[in-house]
């Protein structure tokens, strides 16, 4: 019952964000973006603080090992399942799906920037910045001990606010899920990511003996590092939460490095699956450049569907 209540609470705040965004003044108010950014920084800082306060130096190697194995296994699982789906369904081959110029332009605007101006350095800057915040919190927690202080309650409310802000941001993105879901690939692609990532997580579950439920919860981040790690840490496992954070950063990095290569393969849209939830924002310009503007709608929709599932699946699997 406690697990169900926690999941319901997270979903309620996400839904409240969706509802609040219907009011134009809130949707266009720039302060919500700034507040959500600072709340995210605070959450990640406290995550690093809790890691240092509850673990020793010997756990750092464990965190790194977990992150690397999770990244390799979930990316490989995603690619394998998508190859099977695309081969069986006969879709997604290197051939253009015609869409109007207006549709491509509107989808491009959802990314919040120009699709022509892409830089690997710029794309990697934000995850590196967040990683620095976590490391700063870790250093602070390593050297500072405050008797009786716990960050759990504070981080819990900050997490709820972050989900509220995420709901607003999704509406700002202007993704029309109803229209996009009419295309079969917009179902096949995120479904392949989900199945492949979850199947891949069985490998680290067996190697590290962490339990299938917890392993599935890490994989259910689908590349959304700024939320999945915080969720798991907030549920009481800072080591696994930090591994999830690093693993999803690595997944995004792998996507940035491999999308240009995958785009030359028989099924170029597999690169969208490797990107996971980030295909609707960070990796979208790269997908547009190498997979073509016709890939933009399915990329945004896949990322949006995966993002909606993260706050539900991560705590659900963790409590198994």
C-alpha cells in the first residue's frame, strides 16, 4: 500500500503540472524554468550528500561498475529488440517517411532550439554540470557531518515540485500524442526500448545480485538521469540511485556518439531507441541531422512516452 501511495503521489504532482500548464500565464512564466532547474540542482546535491554520508570509499567502485554494466546491457538489449521488431514488422528501414515542412518545423520547435545548431560539446555540457553538482554534494557530505540531519523529507518535497514543473514543461513542448500515436512506429519504438532495457537489466541483476526488481527500476530510467537516480535515492538506496544516475548519463553519451554511425545502418531509427527518453530533447538535434527531419515526430513522441513512464515504473519496480 505504501508503494502504491508513493507512485500515486508522484503521478498526481505530474498531473497537476499538466493541469497548471493549461493556464497561459503559468505556461509562459519563465520563473518556473528557473525554479525547476535550481530544485533539480538541490536534489542532486543532496543525493551526493547522502551517498557520502551512507557509504564508504569502497562503494565508489561498486557504483561505477554497476553504472557501466547497466549502460552496456540496456543499450545492447534495446538495439537487439528493435532490430527484431523492425525486421519482423518491415518498418523503419532507410527510407523517408514523408511529412509536411510545417510538421517538421513544428516538431523542431518542440526541442526548444534550432535543429541546425548542434554541438556535441554543448549537448554534453548539461550532464557534466549535473555530475559536478552531485560530486560537490558528495564532497560536502564526506567532510561535513550534521548530527540529526536527514535530507529525506526535504528532498521528497523538492522531488514533488520537480515533477510538477516537468508536467508544465511537457505541455510547453507541444507534443501532440494523439496524432503521433496514429503511426505504428510510435508504438513499436518506445515498446522496443522498454522491453530491451528491462531485459538487458537482468544481466546486472545476475552479476551483482541486487534483486530483479531493483535492477528493473534502474533500467526504467530510460536515459532520464536527472529523475531516475533521484527517485531511487529518495526511496532509500543512495548507492543504487547514484549508479542509476551515472548509468543514464552514460546512456545519453553513448547515444550522442553512436547515432551518426547507427544512422548509416539498415534501421537508422534504432539510434532513437538508444537515446531513450532523451530523444525528445538533448539528442533530438543529432537525430534530425543524421536520421532526417522525417524522424523528428517519432523521436519526440517516443521520448515523451518514455518520460511519462519513468516516474511510474521506477518506484513500481523498486518495490517488487
